[in-house]
């Protein structure tokens, strides 16, 4: 699919609005303090290229307390933090109290957990009065405020691209005000099946499904997400579904197209960043003894990433194969995330507990002085890429994952060549197939054995598997992900950005 940057004088009238909770900037923990910088996360890295176009506005949510000091404590960005000279960002202020309920309590504590099947410890445990209140006073209220901000903006709008689980009600709220404007909603995380959706109240799932059906196109990461959404519409709304065309009939008589757009990465940007001095310096810092093999993981500290079971599997590997102690090292690049939420803090502590236990049991390598598990709590992308390029194993054992772009980034940059271990419950597994070593996310023993098999795998076989995954990624890039959505929404137009920020890689 050819894509071409457009000049402003070629652009059709009206703006394309991207709407997401997260704007381009976030606070990251760097050099022992919180600093506002480009946000991590798959969503931002994928939206940014589109937001560079002169006819695109990026509406995002910010928390606006009366007192800015309060915002620093809760590490939510303010409108001023989001302004970016290269991007047409329009921050939508939401009062701090509403924001916390919408983002923290409902989007992250309930929807994120449910959609990753995290029910119970480190997940969604129960719906109490606080969460019921947060649904009305936070989630629905924030969505209404976002809708109002777009309605009163009085911009001529050519299309609306709404992102993710924070904004399910938004298409329906906007529809009456923009009856003929094409609206797309894309969900970046897994969409649950009807039995899972039954774990939230009937009225809530109705808002979610009817909200999405306000769009013309409902975009999902995988076929299985699409199937789940169609089934849920049929079962909970009694909607007519045309399975062959993958369309759902909305209550107002519109056919809504439900489509797959698998998220991807930007190989050209990655290849360029790999040439940078920062990556060279990081590679030198990370240089390992030639006899030491490495297992690497790069992810936000999030229960959905399933770090605890990944480390337990590594511990089991060292028990199974004692001759590997000192000859293999785990390098974990863990990015602190959603640290204002107690469930994330407790999870982080539990992750640290497992790491400490392994390091006490297996100690440091006598020659290199490196710990059995070495942790890097920084959002240093160049360093993570340098490690990905040189690892024997990339472990991506998420409990569940919309896609997992780190696997795709690894496929572009891996030199060693490495082997990737992927959960069958990650969207990317549908693309790697058996060229990855597929594991079940709760299976500690199976994951340990997959690690052993990967370490034993001859280079020739590693290279063949890597090459097949790599060609898939080179074929379906982030640019094509965007183009496919725009083409579906605005047939006849085929366009993406001019240039990408070459310093970015995504961490979902
Ligand atoms: C995933 C979600 C995004 C989210 C990102 C980071 O990629 O799909 O919507 O922005 O994680 O999470 P955060 O809560 O920090 O925005």
C-alpha cells in the first residue's frame, strides 16, 4: 500500500481528530526524579506519526487540579506539560477528582484488569461503592467532558480516530453532533469474550458496546478480539451481526464495520536509531563476556506483563540446568508505570521480592560480577534496544497483551540471532506463530523448558525463525496500520505522516 506525505495545500478541508487519554508526554522516573518527557506505551508511539501532519489535531486528557502542586504528587500531566511544537496537541482539562476516578479507578483498576483476565490478586477483585461511584462521577463524566470539548471546538472535522478503553462511550456521545463525520474507535488491548464481560454489571457493558457502536469502524488488534466484540453485541444487545462481512447493526440502523488492524512498529526508524551514538554507548556498557548468554525482557511494571511468572520460570531453568548458573544472565528493563495505584505498587514489590530471592539463591557471576537477574529501572530506549539486539532470548510472557510491540522491535533489531518466547495470549502470537516458542502464560515449568530449548537451539535454526518473523514485521509496519484505518474510514485517501521521531521505540 503506497503512502505519501501530503503538503498542506493538497489536504482536503477539515481536520482529522485523534482522541486519546494519554497525550505525547508523561512523567518518567529518571536520574532519581520525575521528569516530563515523551510517554512510553504503544499508543503514543503509534499515534505520533499521524499527529505530525498539519491537518491533524491530537485531543488528549489532562488532569487539572486547582493546585498544580497536587498534580506533581499524582504524576498526572497538566495542559502545559502536553504542548509540543511538532504536534497539534489539544489538551482537554478534566478536574483532578474526575480524572482519578476515570483513569485510575475505572480504566486501570477495572477495565485494564478485566480485559487482560487479571481477576483476583494484582487485578480486579470486586466492585464496591467507590468503583460504582467512579463509573458515574469519573468514567462517564470524563467522557462527557471530552465530548463537549470536541463539540464546542467548532473545527471542521473530516474524521475522528478515537483510541482505547478509556473512551468507549465517546463515539456514541459524539454521533448525534457529527451525524455524517466518519468515526473510528481502535482498542489497543484485548477485547474480552462474553463470559468475561459478565464480570461487570449489565449496565456497564451496555454502555461499552453501545458506545463503540456509535463509530462507523470498530478497530481491534486480532481476529479473536473482533469475534469477541461481535459475539458480545449479539448476546448482550441482541444486535444483528453479519458475520461474513463482519458488520454489526447499530440501534439507529447503521452498519458498523468491525475490522482488524494489528499494531506494528516503524522498522526504518528503528534501523536509524540503531546507528545512533546512544545505542553504541549503551551496547558498550552492556557488553557481556562472550561465554555468557542473556535473557531479556522490556516492559512496563504491570501485572498484565506477568513478570513474576517470567522470573519464576528463569529460577526453575537454573534448577533444571545447574550448569547454566553463571553462564546465563537475565536482564530486565522494567519501566515503572501507574505508580499512583496501590495495586501497581504492591505488584512492583512482589516483582522485587522474586528478583531478590533469585539473586540470593544464585548469586553473582564470579568473572563478570553481574547478578543472576540484573534490573534496569529506567525508561532508556536506546539501552533497551541495544540489549534486544544482542540477546539470546526475548521473554514476552504477558498474561495477555493486545499486541506486544517489543517483540516486533526485537525482530527488527536482533543481531545475535535471538529466540523469542511469546505467550499464546499475546496478540503478536497470531503473527509469529511457531517461529516463536509459544508458551501458556501461567505455565512456569513450560516457560523454563522453552528457555532451555531456546538456549540449546543452533544458530542456523534461530536465524531462520527470526528471519520469518522479521519479514512479517517489515511487511506490515506502523505506517500501514495507520493507512489501513484511514483508508477504511476515508476511502480514496491514503496518507500518513511526514517523518517519524527517530528516537522513539514503543513500550506497551
Ligand atoms: C497500553 C494502552 C495505552 C496506554 C499505554 C500506557 O499501550 O493500550 O492506552 O496509554 O498502555 O499506559 P498509561 O496508563 O501509562 O497510559
